[in-house]
């Protein structure tokens, strides 16, 4: 008989496979957006229920709830399950830290809000200059995610998005599913300081680096 933790791992791996199948069906046009959103939200909520059986997960939720951002640790992140194909992490996002604009090529990312509210914004690249060192972005869609909501980011290059907790700390769960063994570096886009360029509000510089697991 399997112990509770092994049963939990097996259940979570089944959820990862289900997400993988749903992403394939959505991308091939066999699942419409509403069905895809409903199915992925159900997976995210089941994942949360599975993890709440772990005392360490509930303690980590308390830590995420009270986390205060700092220069050395802008975000709280703790991984709870993972292998070379996927990782599952809990995040604590303080409202004073905006997760910068970024993409994650070759990674499908399921982002689920357990507590709080999160502004999720997507961007289009509208101009580039300086051998692509500077990028002008325009927000193309935005959504406020609340308790129980989930969104999936597809593994395409330049699928750009940012996240901002509203009002108070947001406690979130992410499942990142790697679609290729060789993961491509993600890109981060930071707003230019004033004076670096005219009309700086919409211009960003690109920096390739990992900031944190789980986002
Ligand atoms: Fe992301």
C-alpha cells in the first residue's frame, strides 16, 4: 500500500500529464478556449488540494502570506515537486514587487492564485532599436486573477507577460512543464530609467537571466 506522500506524487504526475494533453488539444484546435480554461482551472485546484495534505505546504503558505520583498529576495518561492520534465512551486508575491515582463520559451506555465489578487498583463513588441537592445512594448491584454483563478502561458518565444499582486500579498501556485529537454533562456524586460531614451515609458532593455524558479 502506498504511503500518503507517494500517492500524492502519483496524483500530481497524473495532473501534469493531463495538463500536457489539454495543452496539445488546445493548440491543435480540438479544445476551445473556454473548455481549456475550465479544465486547466480544475487541474490547478486539484493540485492545490493535493498539496494541502502536506504540513510543509501549509507552513510555506503562512510564510508566503507574510513575506516582505527586499533587494536580495524580491519574491518568495519554494519548490514542492519536480523532475527534469516539470516543477511545482509556491510563490509569495508582495505588492511592492512587480514581476518584470518576461517570457519562458519551451515551458508551459500554469499559474494559479490561492489567495489575493494578481494583475496579469500581456504585451506585444511594437518596435526595436539598437540591434534589438531596446524594445518598445504595448500592453495587449490584461486580467485581474482572484482566488481560485488559473491561467496558462504557452511556450512561445516573445509570449510576454508581467505579474503584479494587488492590495496585499498574493499566494500562488505554479506548475511549469518543460516541452523540450534543452530549455531556452528566458528574457526579462526592464523599463528604461528616465533620460536613457525619449518617451521612456514604453521602452525596455532586455536581459537574459533567471530571476527565480516558478515564474
Ligand atoms: Fe511567467
